[in-house]
């Protein structure tokens, strides 16, 4: 049985605040010597979760062995996507990166780069 707490829609800021609490719990539960080790651990977790997401995507495309394909569920794919996103947010928190600000900046840069605000 899956644990599912009904949460209202969240802003990026609210999402980050939730992950601040999760990060504090993880750092307390599995303490590391310093920030450098915590950053390294967060990066390794991203790599692990990204591999699991890639595995689910390949399975969804029927590019895995039959036994895996038979067990595929959209819910697992979504869970792995959330794990990657959550791990990235935890890394940003550890590195004192303002997630909302850097995403806004990147969106603006991308729109300018590809001239998306101009009519065709």
C-alpha cells in the first residue's frame, strides 16, 4: 500500500520548503562529516535516481526484457521522475541555490535565445 497524503498544488517556493525539512531529516539520520561530503552524496543520489528513471522510460518503450515490461506501471515512472526532481532540489538546498530564481532566469534566457516572444 502506498502512502499518499493529499497535498494542495504547490509553488516552487513551497516545494523547496518541504524539501528543506526532508533534507534536515536526511542530514540528521545519515550525518556526514561536512558540506563537501553532503554535496557529493546528493550528486551520487541524483545519478542513482536518474538511472532508475531511465530504466523506467526504457521499460515504457518496451526496450527492456519481458519480465520488466510486464511489471511496468506509469506510477513507478512518475515516482522515479519525482525522485530525480527531489534529489535535484536537495542538492540545490545544500549548495544554497535559489531554485525558483535560477529557473526563472533560465526560462527567460531560453525564450530570448530562441526568440520565443516574437511572432513567427
